[in-house]
C-alpha cells in the first residue's frame, strides 16, 4: 500500500516537520548510539511523538541504516558524489532520498513527488544548492545492482565482509544463514524492562493496554514487556522517569543468570549504557555495591542518566577506567559476582543496531577479540574463589565467544562451567554454554558462559 502523501497545503505543517525530522534523525544516527535515541530526539523536537507519523519515521530511519551500503551506492552511482565527502546534513538528506526513491517498496509515485519537493526545500533553505542538484539526479535516475556483490547487499542488507563472516560463523554453529539474515531484516518490537523498584510489570502492561498500546508480556523473563508500533506519550514518559528501561530480553536474562546475592559486592566490567548495571542494582535490592567500569566518557554519560532515572545511583560506583585495571583497583580475588559484557562485533544485534550490518572489519575484530580475552583474564583475577563470572556477548561469531571460553578453561584449572540449559539454546560448540537467536527466539543474538572459580584447597 502506498504511503499517504503530504496533503495540499500540509495543514499544520506536519509533513514538513516529518521531512525535517526524518533528515535530522538520520543525521543524528551517525553520532548517537543506539539509533533509536536520535529518532526519539527528532520526534520530540518536531512534535511528532505519538502521532500517526511516529512509526513511519522510525521505520524509515531504521531501514535506511539497514540498507546503508546500498543507499550510499545509489548516491555514488546516480548522484556522482561520495557520501563521505559531503557535509553531514547533505549526506543525511541524500540518504533519505536514495532510500525513498530506489529502495522503499512502499513508496508510490505521489509520495515520492511530495518528498522530492520537501527534501529539496530543506536543502535550499540551508543554502545547500549543490546537494539539491544531486537530489534531483538521484530522484530522476534508475538504479540497479551492478554485480554479484551489490546483489548480496540488496538481498540481505549486509556488506560482503559481514556476509562472509556470518556464513563462516553460522556454518560452525549449525544455524541456517538465510533464516538468520531474514530474521534480522524484520522490524523488531520495542522491548522494555519494567523497573520493579518503581512499578510492577503487570500494572504497567495493564495500563498500556488500557491506553490502546499493543503490548505483551516478555517471553523469556517476567520483567520484560514487548511493545508493537510507535512510542506513545505514556511510553516516552515511562522511559524518562525510569519506570521502563529499553532492554532486550536476552540482555535481561544475562543478569538473571548471574543472579548475585543481595549484600555481596558485584563488578560490571563494561557497564555503559547501563541496562545491566541498573538491573544488578535492582535485583540486589540496592543492598550491594555495584562497581561499574566504563572507559568511554560519552557512554558513561548515558550510564549516569540511567542511574538517576531508575533510582539506582546510590548503589553504583562508577570508575572511568579500563576494566583490565579492575584487579589493581579493587584487589585480586575480592569480588564474588562479576558480569563481563565486553565490546564486540554486535553481529547478534543486526536488527536493533542496523549500522553494524555495514562495518565489519576483520582486522578490527581480531583486535576486539584480543581485548575480550584480556578482559576475561582480568575478570578472573578479580573473582573471589567460589564466585561466579558471567561472560556474555551480543555476537554470533564463535571467535568472540565459545573459542575464548574453550581456551580459557584449558589454561585455568580452577575454572568450571556452570551448566546453562534454558531459556535459550545450548551451544553446539561448547556444552553447558548457551545462545539466544533472532530467528529462533525473536531476541538479540547473545552468547552466555557462566564460570565458577573453584575454592582453594
């Protein structure tokens, strides 16, 4: 069905605001992660939150980032410009144009004509006449894949490098590549954790349904709520007041698997943006000291904000430090519960972080894997005998997951795997560890290994 185009005169300027918000959200997507945060800011700024255009704008932005490599190929092929050489506003506007005119299957001719006019107007108003001329070439041209590489990009919305890595990984794990990739192309629902320090999941779910929001209980944890469609004003208010925390079920389950005992100290070694950190504080009833390490100051700001919103600030101490220094700072063998969710390829989160579909780099992954193992060694040095360490990554690559744990156990006689059998699927590579899958569970792809340090004799 063709999208409803702007009406003649655009009463109230809603469609003009829509076009401006769309470009701004795409622009912010380069600076702000997750992309959803930039979308929320743009919707709020242009007074579109909760309107009929809210889900349309959100869906378009996500689809642009899912198709980013193709979108840029269209700009280069038809517009004759390298997107990387453009200013950020022109780049965002042309990405919107390239997507709408050549990749958006729902965009009919009337909608395209209207958006062509609105986007050109935005560019000219900013004095970006050259970009407006490129826009006209994109809108008036016809694009087709130029060969097998662009055919793969068009079919699966991933870079050739990402496709090759996923094919290798899923072959090792015995999972169907096509099913996995198609699952990552389906728009995921919004998933929130209900902050039980402030509300009960059943009460929030009942309220949302009574106000017309399509929502359901989580499938793998009672703390989660799945929401379909756009974000209502109530949902935004619940997020801003810390009643709801945007967090996938597979991430919530990670903290539940560790399940630290209230009163015991806990270390979260790669803490931002804070979903797991705040849940650690929540499930320990604010009775434990949560030692949260985050080296990235920008990401740490988001952690601070979430701590304040959720009412968990007093239980958490933040260290602006490389987590590999945690044993030196806190002392060796001092912490009985450790959560380690290190930086990774995010190949399990292609649906929610669509820009990751296009940025796989083999050399960078090798460096990341080296860091992951060093963080694992540091975490083990910090872990108290008898304590437990959960290693988890939102990656489907065994060389960021099972291979690390196999190697680690070989080198540490005091390390023992605690069997994980539910709620997701056992790893076929390493027994007693577990994986969540987009195409099976409808979640972000996560890997989990729970290690216990044997008591000294």
